[in-house]
């Protein structure tokens, strides 16, 4: 499917953004570099599991409910791990948030590097807005 390629690219871009942010954090904020790296890797694993389980939900015929329940369990587990990273390990919440945020530009990057031509506006849209 075409969206699979975009999700794979987003995974690679996220790891690249994480490596860049980790390098900057080691240089400017070394006490919190581990928190940035751990949260970023958690988000990378979360995104990978989301991609794999979603593919299985769409591909499976019998086990769709099981994979959908695994998606819900995965979400609860990620939330619990993020809470534990701040509450139990005492990592700075901004460092954890910065590591998690590496996923955001990674999700936009495949759209920016897409080779598909721009779509033309439909006649309905032009008629509504321009008379």
C-alpha cells in the first residue's frame, strides 16, 4: 500500500531527528540526554508497533479484534512507561517531551518529500468560492 512507504520514511526521519536532538542535548544539556534518548526510542518503538499492528488489522480477516485490542494495550503501555519515566526515574518532563516530539516533524517529512503531483481543485470548490 502507498501509505506504508510514508510510514517507513517517517520512522527513518524520526530516528534522524532523534539522533540530532540527542547530539545537541549531549552538548548543551548533558544531564538530561538519557531522558531525551529514552523517550525518543520509546516513541520510535511506539510508531513501529502502530504501523505493524495497523497493517495486521487491515490484512487480517479473523483476528482483527485481537490486533485492535493490542493497539489499545500498546497505548496504555506507552502511557504507563512515560509516566514511570517522569515519576519513577525522575527524568525532567521537558526532556521526555522533547524526545517524544521528534515524532512530529518526522510525520510531516514524508509529505514534504512526496513526488506526487499537486492535485487540481475540483469544479465544485471553484464554483463555491469564485461564483
